[in-house]
C-alpha cells in the first residue's frame, strides 16, 4: 500500500483524464492521493475531486510563484477553506528564489500567513523551498518559537544540513521521483538516512517523472517506481517502505484518518 502525498490532479496533463489517471494508480497499488492546490482559483476544484473520490484528499494554499497575485490573502479566507472535511493540509506554500516569480518579501509574508493557519488548525503545512534554504529555515525556526505546528518539506532536494535542521524542528520529508535521477547522488545519500517515521513519497505529478518514465508526463501511478528505488536505497522491501510511509502519512495528516 502506498500513498501519493503530493500530486496536482487539476493540472493540465492529468485533469483531462483524471478518472483514468486514478484508475491506473490504483491498479499500481496506490491507495491514497493528496491533491495539492497552488492558487485560490484551484481550491474549489481540488475539494470537489476529493469530495467525489473516497481515496483523494485536498490541500488549500498558495504556491510562492503565485504570491504576488495573492498578496492580500488573509488568514480568514484560508481558514474558512480548511473547514471542508476532505481538506487535510495547508499548501503548498513556501519560498522559491530560483525562479523569483514573486517578490521575496511577499513570498515570506504569505508563507507566515499559511503557518499561522496551520498552527491554528493543526493541519500540516506543505512546504516548497528552492534556492531559499536559509530564509525557509529562519522562518520555520522563528515561527516554531511562537508555537509548534506540523509540517513537511515536499519534493525534498535540499542539502543534508538543511535536512538535519528541519528534522530537528520536527518536520517530515517527502521524496519525489528526482531521487531516481543519475545526478541525484547527494539526495540519494540523504534519503538513505531519513528516520523511518519521518519519510513520505510523492510524485508531484504531472512533473518530475521518475526513471524509467523520465521525459514522460508523470502520474500518481509512478509513486510505485519512486518507492521501489527508495526502498532499495534504504535496504528494505517495498512492502516495508509502503507500510512505513502510509503509517507516517496518517500520523501526520490526522484529519485523513478521522
């Protein structure tokens, strides 16, 4: 049993064949899907899909690329969106200094807004960070000092040092198909050492298809390929990895288990 802890079922490439995408994933042994939103206009769609499909849950949030277009988003609107029973997470949110599509100060302010709502609701924060390790950690450490909140780093590709720091803060780390790439040796070393109870797997589909599908549109079914690779890195069976990551998912996303 595996859960795709981060996919974008409303994105072009998946939404046109959403039923087929989900059926192929189920046939591959994927038993749950967290459908991630990245802008406010997606919230209604991710919730509708989750309401329709028993094994799909939703998150609500604003991707850092979209921060400039949502600079006035207040805590109240985000909080209200979390009230649906199938909304189990906040995000994705965070900082992206690689593309810098939004002003960095706006990204940081919106990141803190999401954190406040995560703390208030107890719903896990789903964090995107790229070329922004220092500021991401500073904000997380500062906000944890105001009161703890559950959180994960999605599609982890950062340094081993950053990984140790966020684990020390109590975060979970989610691994995408990037770990299967030939040039991901540093990431592979990190993945081999993540504590068993802090590890998730994901696709980030329709992006980042793992080997042997690299270059194709990614689908949630490919969670199985990433899981097999991660299991080999860690010297365990894919069944053991599936049990651990599924247990971790429901331990973190407690609303999904309710």
